């Protein structure tokens, strides 16, 4: 389904997802509303993960914590169900992805704690309003994401490399892109790197670790933002017995407006 055919209400978008009618990367969905990364862990690992987020606010900006066994994100999307309202989930067991499913009800347990983390899709409406084109939206693709050589700050059992999302930005618009996105620290904020990808350990932009490759045109440069897929890299590194996440690019769409999280 093309994003242009979607309803603009987050609740209506989530209903389509819950009904299994919309399994698609969510860039451009419900423009102007915050989207969120998801990480779900057993209660006995939740404090370490909370600390991991606090020590890594760029890739893991914490929006809401849903208590053990509860499924409703009451602050960001009252009435939603975290088990059904993400287009595609991934299940990691001991660091290995063992399932990719549209509904995690069969995996649900009473001891699971859910974390919503800010997502860079949330500042894309502001970028578009500033006249900065975004190819993955125009081409109905998933954004390119890469595992870097930048270590995240460890916390308890959690450690691993930072993941970044990448957008091809016209050279003359890079400064404006930095200005626009820096207003949204709760959804990753300003880029962490511009230009040469090898500096942050990325060998080939045509082969992203997650998402789709981006075609570059003359005058465009790669710009990299910290990414909420970082917890999945941590899961692959530290191998917790269970972690459930969103599939990269398939986010939880909230009721909160992007501008409500913006800073002056």
C-alpha cells in the first residue's frame, strides 16, 4: 500500500495495522505525529535496559515505559495495544532472530516490560516542510540503516555498536537539515556524522544492514542520524534470553504531535 493512500489519523493507521492490512515501513505515515521504536524485555532485565537508554540518549531516547504485563501505552497512544499495533515485529532469543511476525500475542508474557523510544521518522515532516526532499518516502522504500564502529555506552548486561539511519541530502541543504532535526532531541536530534561513511565503519552505502539502499545523485552527501535499531544490535551482541522489537523501519505510530517534542 502506498503511504499516500493512508488515513492521516494515527488511530486509523494503527487499526489498519492491527487488522493485518498494512505491513509496510511507516515513514510518512500519519504526518506530523511521533513514531516510536519498540523494545520488549523480561522484567528482570528491564532496569539494565533502562540504564542503557539513559546512557545512550542519542540512539535510545526514551519516550514511555509500559509496566510489566501491560499492553497499553497510556501516555503516547491511549487505547492502543503494543502486541498488535506495530506492522512487523522481530523476536530475538539468545541473540538470534527466531521469528518475524505481525502479532506478538502468542509470545506475550506477564513479566514483559515495553519501552517506546524516539524515532527519526518523527522529524521528517519538519524536514519536508523545510524543503528537504526524502528519497525513501518519495520512492516508497525503507530508510537505509547501518551498524557502525561507534560503541554504545554499556549498562549491566547490555552493550553493542550504535546503529545509524542515513539520508542522501543535497550538499547545500545539509546545514538546514542539521538545524531542523536538532530541534527534536527526543527523536534522535541532530546528525552524528556527515560525509565519509568509512569514518564510522561503514564500508558500502549500497549494502545497508537494515532497510533499503539509497540511490545518490550528484551533489548529494550521506548524512547519518543515531537510530533506535541500536537495541537490536545490543541484543545480537549481549544475547538476552528474549527481546522483542519492531522490525527496522516498521514503527509504532503514536497520537503525540512531533511539534510537542520540539525544542526552541
